[in-house]
C-alpha cells in the first residue's frame, strides 16, 4: 500500500466499482467468491483488478459468473461508499487511493 488508480463502474457485475492495473505479484485465486456483499474487497488475478461492491452482487463477465479473491471487507458507515459507486454511473471515472 498505497495502491492508487482510476475507478470505473463495472460493466457486467452490477453495483461494483473497479480499479484496473493492480498487479499483486501473480497472486493466485484464493478465498474465492462469486457472490459479494456491500464493502467486500475483491481481486481478480487474471484481470489485475480490485473491485468493491456497493450492494450485494455476483461477479460476472460475458461468459457468466466467475470467481475472484476476497481480500477483505470495509467496515463502519458504508453510506459514502454507496454514494461513490452510484456517482460513477453518472459522472464517470474517479481517482481512488487505498491506504
């Protein structure tokens, strides 16, 4: 950490925002999940993306459901996270920093 980049709204998985270009040193798929909840932090090893759902969702690609590594969970008041996710749909990409 820190990891920083531009977050965009997910095309296939619904209420998720994604930050691409994150290479966690060839991290394997572990603690795998396809269904994620508000505040989960996920990593897609083959796409080098970190994703954070702002509602319950299923991680998907054009081929269907896929598994991702669940890295952790954001706790506390998640209302600001929901607002960020919703605004990405309307306003487009924004800078995100994980510390």
